[in-house]
C-alpha cells in the first residue's frame, strides 16, 4: 500500500526512547513501523500508543543482529510501501558501567558491537535502497556522548567503543550519501530515565524529541553531525 504520509522505521521501539520516538513520529502523522525483537512486544506497544496518535503505528518483528530477518523486513517494506523516508537506528544493549577496558571479556565487547554498531550498519545497508526512493530521506543513529572521543574516559568500555564506532559510521555514511541528499546524523538523547539509563534521567519525551528533530530535518538541514537537543556536540 502506498501512502502520502512519511514512512518511518524505529528499531528497538517496544520500550524506552525508541518507543517514545515512534510515538512522537506517529503524533506528527508519520506511518511508523514500530520494531521489536519479539513481535508480541511490538504489538503490545502499538496497542498502548496507537489510540492517541493520528499516524499509523504498525508492529514489526526485527532483531538487528539477524541479517536474514533485517533483509526480509526490507523486502516486506518495499512490497508494502515502495520506500522508506526515515530510519532510526535506536536499538542498543549493554551500558557496561561495571566494566573496565583493561579487563572486560572481549566476547561481551563483540556481542555489544554486534548490536550497537553492526546492527545499525546492517539495517542501514538493507534499507538504503528504500531510503533512496524517498523524497526526503533521513537516517538517525541514536548514539551517546559516551562515544565522544573528545570526552572519552575509562569505564563502560564495550558501550563507549560501540558508540564511538557508531559515530564513525555516521560520518562515513553521511559523506558517502551526501550527493544523494540523504541526511545522516548521530543523536545523543542525553541521560534519560529508561531501563538502560536507570532512574534520575530526563523523561523519555525529552530524549526522544532530539531524535525526532534529526528524523524530521528540513532539506537544508545538517548531515554528518552529532547532536543533543538539536545542538552540535563534540565528536
Ligand atoms: P532501553 O530502554 O534498554 O531499550 C533498548 C531497546 O533496544 C529495547 O527495545 C530492546 O529490545 C532493543 N534491542 C536490544 N537489542 C536489540 C536487537 N538485537 N534487535 C532489536 N532491538 C534490540 O534503552 P534506551 O535507554 O531506550 O536507549 C535507546 C537508545 O538511546 C540506545 O541506542 C542507547 O544507547 C541510547 N542512549 C540512551 C541513554 C539513556 O540515558 N537512556 C543515554 C544515551 C544514549 P528488548 O526489549 O527486546 O530488549
């Protein structure tokens, strides 16, 4: 089915910042593919959110570590919509505050990179042909200031390195896609009170707003940047 409404896809959208990003995009009228590792989690989130937003929220199963699953969803989205306007790579794991780079188990680092870096990378590659068919393609990598080399310190080794690498990927993709007018940016949502962020952070509405800002940039908007609340951050 084709639609005039922007078609957006958010990974890891059954809870936390991803779920709120999906809600805010649907509140703007987007058709949102709300993705979760387990289909029932996506369906549960849609059931809660859909009644209060004008845009369509569609539950989809997507594990970003599953190459075949990612490709299969891209094929399904192509058949259903023929394009994708916004891709939000939000899914992430393992804010490893108790670990140190000098001693962390490298299997844990590897599995963190598999989701936080390669998950975003494979999803971007799979959906790029559909983004290319959009009139206003936007790609947002939900990152963290933990990945800023300018402020890099010890601790949270797997997570910090994964987000630094995600930031590097953002710049690679942005540069390679600049001529095609696909805007690619990294966004730090700030410290947000979610399962990952724990209590004490900002409400999800605030963290997701910065993601939605990058997902809805005007055509003259930036690409290859790193932002929080729409303000540039040091790499
Ligand atoms: P969260 O509450 O832990 O949610 C993470 C989401 O990612 C969940 O929906 C989870 O699904 C999903 N996910 C994990 N592995 C996945 C996979 N292989 N495939 C698909 N989905 C997967 O985290 P959050 O705080 O909302 O974080 C969202 C983003 O913001 C992340 O990129 C995070 O690094 C970033 N961030 C957060 C903060 C903060 O303070 N919260 C700060 C800076 C950056 P399941 O329910 O199936 O586990």
